[in-house]
C-alpha cells in the first residue's frame, strides 16, 4: 500500500512537471522567433532593406515568462527544456506565423501588455491545446503525461490569464497543490478505495439484484469503487457532484456505454445507502465540482 501510494504522489508530481514544461514552450517559441529575426536583421543590414518587425519577439508577456524565477528554478532543478526538440518547436512556430491570430496581432497598433498576453492565450488554445504532434511527443517523454495534458492545459491557460506585469519575474505560478488538504484528499481517496473494495462491491450487489461482475467492464467496477469511496469518505462533497465526476471519467476511460450505465448504478447505490442510513447525504445538489472562483470552467489549482 505504501509503495502504491508513493507511486500515486509521484504521478501527481509528474503532472506538475508537465505544467511547467508547457509554460516553457512559450519561451522556446519566443527564442526560435528571436533567432529568425536576428538572421533577418543581419540580412537587412547587408542588403540595406527594411528591418523586420520585432513585435512578436518583444512580446511583453512572453518576456515575463522567460524571466520567471519559478520557471527558471524548474529548469535548473529538473533539467527539462525544449532544446532537444528543436524541429518540433520550429514547426509549431511556423504554424503560429501562418495563423490568422498571429497576422492580426502583427498588424494591430495595440502594443499593450494585455494584447501581448491575449495573443498567447489565443495561440495556446488554437495550436497547442489540441495538437496531435505535441501529444505524441509528450507521450514519448513520459507515460505519466499521456492522460494529464487535457487537464494541465486548463492550468496553463489560467496561468496566462493571471500574469500581471506588476509582478515581473516574481509572478507566482499555480502551486502543485492548492493546500495540504488537496494532497491529503488524494491519499485518503486512494486508501479508502483499496481498503474498502469488498464492502463497496457488496453495496453494488445490494443495489442491483441482477448484478453480474463478469459482464461488466473491469474499469467500470474500479470507477464505481472510487466514486463510492468519495461518497463515503468525504461528507462535504455532494453525492450528485461525485456521480457527475465519475460519469465523466467513465466516458474517457471505459466503454462508450459506461457513462450512462455508471450514472444509473451510482444513483441507485447512493439512494440505497441513504435509505438504509449508511450514507448521511442528500442525493440532490448542483452537479458540478467547479469552484465559484474558477474562470471559464478551467478547474482549480494543480
């Protein structure tokens, strides 16, 4: 159990590494753009032609990211950069230059920090968030990153929106955990799921007379066990919020029909447990885990 728990915490730390690594992509692309501009400037000086625009390479937000102390500490400690993936960076930079987002930015007279930051938010959502080449590259680098990027993307976008020029190089990035309770939540949920697996499967059997584990996708059983662990272990999380969360997980990790099936089963199990007095919660509540302070549904801190 201790070994498995350490593996869980390690996997969470790898997700935070991915968060930093994706922020560094802003730096890598800016440096690639800088190299292009410097070559163009040298050519222009030799030929006596007009100098190229430096608007993109002097983007105020990108320069602030490049100077960020926390990000540079990550590079120093983890030794992770994009230097070994120059071809990918160059290809992505080329796609950005050809995009309408880039063209509109370069033609605009708005040289404010807000405009510079908004450019990178748009570029990230358009060309980095759903990028099959990037997904394949990240999967090669770490098996832990295969399922993390979709979630981590939301943290990167939130970070971009939170950058403030007044903070300079001391701009705080999102923490690995919002607080110590977040880390404890992961441990408690993991242990409750494993230690009470037999009991949770009995609850499943009680809730359905026709229950047959041999006919279920194994992942469906696992997902429902985790959901029941959350229902039974954390009194402040509404039942409907838990159900909603694990139905979404089932749609990603199990069969096409699993979401609807798990939704019905968890609802029936929860009502059975409430009726028998083993679960002291209400079944009806807003079915969302989103924090009221979240922006655009992008989740909380990493």
